[in-house]
C-alpha cells in the first residue's frame, strides 16, 4: 500500500513529498527545505516513520523544488534525478536564487540519473509510472500509480489551476495539450498531489479547472 506524506517548506510553500510503502523504503519528491529548522523537520519525519530513503526524484528543476537537494546529498548520500531537458534550469539555480535575493548556503549537488517519459520509479514493493508533460518547464515530470490511483503532479496541475508558462523554457500550448492528452484521460478518482496547495482529483479538475475549458 502506497502512502504519501506531505511537508510544506520555504516561503514558496512548496509541497515536498515522502512516498513510501509497507517495505519501509521511500522516495523523496522535490525536497524544498531551505533552512536548518526545515531540515530538522524533514529528518524528524523520516525518523518517526522509520523509513529508508532510496531515491530523490524531481518533478522539475525550479529552485523552490530543489532547495533541499544539497542537504539530501550531504546527509543521505542521494543525488536528485530529473529529466534532461531541465538541466539548464538546474545548472542556473545559483543565478535564479540571487534574482530572488537568496544566497544559497550550498549550490545544488551534481545530478544522478536522468528520467524519461514512460520510465518507472521502483522502490520497495512500489512502481510509479513517469509521465512527461512539458510547458511549465521543458522537463516537467509527473509520477503515477494506476493501482493506488495517485498522481504526483509537480507544478503541471493544481487544484483549479495549472503551472505558469512564462518562465524560461515554458510553453503554454504544450502545457495545456499535455494536460488534456495525458492527464484528463486518467480515471476521475485519481488523487492529485500538486507541487503547491491542496490535493485534488482528476474528476474535480475536469469539471472545475477554468484553464482547461
């Protein structure tokens, strides 16, 4: 049985997800911790749940979703995995941070493996399918379990919203087309865990998301 624990970090109120099953293994999706207090909160959560982290996975490489990557590499020896098309964003994290007045204590570590559409993320007794939907960023990825009916959507799809497409590499048409062609075909009762804000479902978004009408 897949379980999802959400932690909310940084001034961007970014959703960091710990996804685990009965094996005790877990993956961390989009570590957004930006302070020592947030690092401790994350560690305390892992310790309380008695989990072993085996992979750090990114939905995309925007800075608010990768603030905690340096900590994950240093503390757990795990390096983030993402789509190759977001490499230019990841490599410019220091400059993007300075534009927001943030001086990073440590630059992001080197990346681990690259992930692609229709690959699978395997851990414990769980397998998640990868869905590539560019438009918010060129390499935006979503992680889907058809058995558990959960979708971790990053900044592609929100509750009654979609990701912005005016950042470097963004493309509004790609984003809308990808959502309609790859996400709105999923069952209505699939629960969606977005990169910011509350959970939703595919069925609710089909009826209530104004950007998809």
